[in-house]
């Protein structure tokens, strides 16, 4: 199991969380399995940016993003050098710390942040 620390997010995880995650699981699936309802408008098919996260620690240990993911990330709100789509980033054996940005670009979202 790999430790994934989720920094506090006002709407999704106000206290933050520390998760123990099976390596190979996507960050999105790990968050959802632990009750953190991150948006995933495209149903985790790498077709939107609603599951955008910023990896604050452990970024270098992740497999590189694909060209498709990089192209989508260019459209994400609050893009940083360590941004990833949670549906594409797979947990390895190195501990991660992730931040879920306050906003997403999802015109169909009903989640109030």
C-alpha cells in the first residue's frame, strides 16, 4: 500500500486525508474509493480536465503524462508544472501529496464549491 496525502479542500475534503492505496490504482479511483468525490465528467476517459490535481510531493515518481493528457492539461484551471489528471496518474510505490484545485472548467457541474 502507498500513502497518498490529500491536502484540505473546502468542499471535497475539508480536513484533508491520508489514504493507503494499492499501487496501480489511478488517483481518481483512489480518491473516489475513499469518499472524496472528485469530479470526473468524462467518466475517467481522459477527455476533460475536471479531475485535475496538483501533485505537491512525489511527482517525479509518477509515470510521465501522455501527449493527450498534456494537451488537455493546457486547458485546466490553475495549471502548474506538477499538474496531472487524476484519472491518468497511477499510484506507484512512492508516497504522494496531492492538492485538488478549488475550481474546475466544467460547464455542466452541479457541485457548489
